[in-house]
C-alpha cells in the first residue's frame, strides 16, 4: 500500500510560501511519468490560494488517472 501525503497548515513549521508548496508538488515521489511540473516562473502574479487550488486540481486529476489504470 502506497502512503499518502497530506498538505495542511500543520505540514509546514512556518507559513508556507508559494515556492515551497510548488516545489513540494514538483518533487513528490508519486509523480506520474510524463506529468508536467507546476511552473515556478510566474508565482508572483498568482495568489497563494489560487496556486494551492491549481495544485490540488492536478493531484485529483493524477489520482483519477491512476484509478482508471488500475481497473
């Protein structure tokens, strides 16, 4: 059984920065092959909540693709 990571306010010692969250997402161990990394280039133009929502959407999409492959 594969472990799951949880992104919560308790995951980080301090308030997480957008860059820290993006790097957490891009460097995760269960990243599907061929998945495009979340860009670190335009983080200044996005709010933290928007970046988190986009990363959560990507994680959900990856989970759905993995579930459909298991069937």
